[in-house]
C-alpha cells in the first residue's frame, strides 16, 4: 500500500490517500479524508472501471476499457461544510475525472450523484475518434444509508448511460464518520443481501427437474488481443461456449467472434481481457502473477442479457485455471471447463493464451496440455 498526505487546502482539511496496488481488474482505491482537526471525516475504499463506446472517423465503433488508476489524483475532495456536503474527486489518465457527491439528512446520508467525464482528444486511448472533446456523464443515485453505518457492496454495480458503462465493486464508504472512527456496522447493497440471505422454503410439491439444453455444436475459434499503447500485451485464441442455468433452465450460448469486441488492459501483476457483444455487456478474463514466476486465470466477471429481458451478472475472483510460467503461453486443444459458479460455466476449445511478456505480437512456445507424439516427454494431459 502506498500512502501520501497532501497539504491542507482551505475548507478541505488534510487528505490521506492510499493506492492498494496489484488489485485484480483495476487498482483498488482507498481514501481516508481528514478534517482540519486531523480527524477522519470520510472513508472510502472501492474498485471501478469504465467501458466507453465511441464512433471512429471511418464510421465504425470501438469500445475501450478504462481501469488504470495508478497515477490518480484527488484534487477537490473535501469533508463538506455548512453549505455543501462531502465530495470525492478523482482525476486519472489523460483527461478523465470522476466525482461522487454526498448529502446528509437527519438520520441518514445519501450517495447523491456520480459524474464522470472523458476526453476523446486523447488519441492513444481513443484512436481515430470522430468527435473530439470532453464528454460528461451524470448519474443520479440517491441511495440512502443510516448515518452511523458504512455502506458495503462486494457485488458488481453497473451504471449505464449513452455509450458509457460504469462498474463498481468491493465498495466500502462512510461519508460522515463520527468521532474519528469508521463504523463496523455495515449497510449492504441489495445485491449483497440477495447473495447472502437464504429464505427457507418448504415445498408442497416435488420440484420440477432442470431443463436439459439442446447440445450445441463446437463454437467457432476467435482471436483476441489487447494493446498497451502501440504494443500488443495480451493474446488469446479460443472457442467459447457459455453454460448458464437460471430458474432451472439451462442455456448454452456460443460466442461468435465476428460479432464480439475485445478490449482490456495490461499491468505488471494483472491483465484483463474483456469481451462484449450485442447480448453480452462484458465477459472479463482477469489474469494474475503468482510467486513472481507464473501466471494463471484468477477472475471471471460476466454480465449478459437473457432472452426474457433480465440481466445475469456474476463475479468470481478466486479461480485458479490456465497456470503456466511467465514468459510462456498456455495451450489446450481439448475442451476444458472453467467453473465460475454452480450456475455459470465456460467451456473452452482450442485454447491458446498469453497475458504477459508478449514479444513483437507473437506467442511464446505454448505449454501444451494436450499430449502429442512430438511433445509426450514435456507436456501433461488436460484434466
């Protein structure tokens, strides 16, 4: 954790800022805002990223993911006064800014609104953008929280407006800290309540069996890549088949590469490949480094539209698949299953992935998990 203290700003007090490095998907941000008496007035810790869809000069559309906050600044954050409520302001990247405003009632406080702006004049982030300028997005939230509670939401919260998707998770925030002590009493978001609360049901009839899906043919293999500036930093080639069970009905969905967009980001300890299409808001594969010499698939996040109009979302950041040495790639030509949850699995076909140490846009020699006559002495079988 890297922490630093800013000098006092009139009306703002002291600001203690911490960046927790090495978080999956993006950097975790932690803010301990202090008043003129050197007492904590606001505490927040959260993760976030943004997806932005924009039109190019050639009349195509591209989607970029913003998830690098390592050089973030917090100018304008303050504890509030008699006229204005507390505010968190974050500046990052080339022209990105993010603001959240809080208000106070008698016994509650509110996360009132969230504002985000981006600058398409940054040709590195928005290559060939047709419209140039700063574009603001404003979202009203008006979420009320008991005054003495800290708000917590481990689940992914998504705000979507126009061509911008805002994604938040692992959120902890208390905007009005009392007596310099952050509360241990948590107020959970609805998604966390749903995932942690089980209501017992006594069945009066036998439960209906889960619907067996019609088997689908092998999915088409697609090639995906992520760039860091002009250099390719992540390569993936695979056929993907999603297996989803909801309300005892199982659906099998093949990913179609020609209608699927890929974005992502690369960092020294983590790498993200994000896929999206007309019915998939995002499908994230997050890779991490372990023991300083190996990589593996650590996390999968998904949010997709179902045929009934509802949205299925799930995240698992405690996976362990596709393990291989740094500097190499991982390959498996057999069908494999990534079990994200009991309700969601991903079947992969003809998999070849390298999330780190890509040189000149090419794969390193694969760690092939399929035994062949040539490689029998150096590889092992797929599970």
